[in-house]
C-alpha cells in the first residue's frame, strides 16, 4: 500500500526544500520510518543531526537521493549494486558502496570510505529530493537508541522543537527501517548488514547470494553494535506467560490473557501488517508504563527477521 501524497501540501514540501538549502533540519516521511534530514553536503547541518539525536559521531548516516543516477555520482556501483538498485529502488533498501572521493560528503559518512545510499519510495520524500535537488542525510528521527518513529507524534519534542519544518504524512507503510546491504567486497556476494523492509528471500529470488556475516569485517555498521530501538520499559522476548503488571505484544491467533494491556502485531499472522504496527505498538505499550513489555515469539521468516532483530536489540541490556 503506497502512502498518501495528497495529505501534504506543495507548500509544505517547498518550505522543507528551502530549509534544507538554508542548512536547516527537517522531519520528513519515508515509507519505512520518519527521517531527520539535512543537506548531506553541509557539515554544519549534519553536525546538528548528531547533536539533536545524541548520536555517536562514529555512526554514519544514510544519504537519500532521487535516483540511481544521483546515487552513482556519490558512490561506486559494481554489477551487484547495479542489480540490487534496479530491482529495489525506489524502496526500503540501502546500499553501502565505496564512496567517490569527489562526492562532497564528509561528516555524514563519519570518516568511512564507504557511503550508505538509498532512493526512498515515499512520494513526499521523492518530491522533497527532487525540489531541493540535494542529497539528504537522514537517520530515523528518534533520540539515539530509542524506538524509531512511524508517525510524527512518536518523535520527541527534544527533536521536533529544533527543526525548521515537520512534514506530517500519517503512518509509514513499511514500518521497519530499510535493509542494508554491503556491496563491493566480492563480485557475487551481497552482505546483509541490517535486515529490514526488503526480505532476504526477495534478494535471493534474484539469484543473488546473501551472506549474513563478513569474516573480513570490511564493512561495519556502527549502529548495529548498540542497544537500539529500545522503549523505556524493559522488554522480555519469547514470552510464553504474562503477569498482570506486564504489557503484552502478541502475534497471530495464539495469545495470552491477564496482561495489563495487550496489543497484537497481526491477529491474522500477516508479517507486512506486523512490521507496519511494530514501532507504533511499542510506543503505545511504553506509554502504559507497566513493569515489563512481554513479547510473544514472531516467526523468523520474511519481514519477521527484521522484526525479531529490532525486538532482540530493544531487549538488550544497555552496555553502559
Ligand atoms: O529506513 C531507513 O533506513 C531510515 C530512513 C529514514 O531512511 N533511516 C535509518 O537511518 O534507519 P539510521 O541512521 O537510523 O540507521 C542507519 C544505519 C546505522 O546503523 C548506521 O551505522 C548504518 O546505517 N550506516 C550508515 N552508513 C554506513 C556506512 N557507510 N557503512 C556501514 N553502515 C552504515
Ligand atoms: Mg535509527
């Protein structure tokens, strides 16, 4: 289901485009989650993203562009990257490829010689890219480590109060972040760096081999090492029981009774619906301020891989 463009005025997108060109920040929708965007070439604006999110400076940002051609001006695409881009762009796929020396993007890549590129599918994001005609560096618009926003009202005032323009386009249709694939290691292998909106099965359908670990550690995703996607309430995964002072997140027909508040990712067991609901439900359960959020098992297939990745990392104990 493609998100609605008609609810957003041309003026709102124009304001956002002008703000980007001025070096200000904007909040804008993508099909995965809301992004906190800046002109990727403007280090002063990009520095503000890191500051507002409380994001470590070693953690690079995804650069959003309007087309494959625009992406090729910033990064070097091998045959594998070309095939992936042709198949999944515009859409929830990010490609990490070698950065071109003359691409004009510095701080957003956090000192790495690889660049993460994505052509988003959301019509508002596309129009913003076209009107501003700048590459947009944009992480998810949450405070570092917390749950990503799939609606504007999920975003903390500490971020919203400091941006020039906020574009509200309702709920994001995919609901989990883009799949990140590293290319340029070997000619034939795609390295899955973060599961997301494009499933591993969909990539393998193209007869592309997907590797999940990189023995040479050539490409690192600094953001994956951290506790992430975490609500304030403690999360307990693979729950088979629930207590009356706990909130429950269930999936499918089998559910548990007795929780203080209970939400179901998809009563019919539909993974697309479950992904779209995940972050909004975590936000709602978090607001209930229960002792724990108990999460029932979600099958590890299709988008379930991305859902489980987010749940696992949300349940990790903070390293510090
Ligand atoms: O769906 C998405 O990807 C959303 C929307 C707004 O596009 N963006 C998003 O950005 O999820 P963020 O910053 O929340 O997550 C990006 C991840 C981080 O874990 C970061 O470490 C990794 O991508 N990353 C960015 N540039 C990289 C690079 N050059 N090499 C390896 N990993 C990179
Ligand atoms: Mg994020």
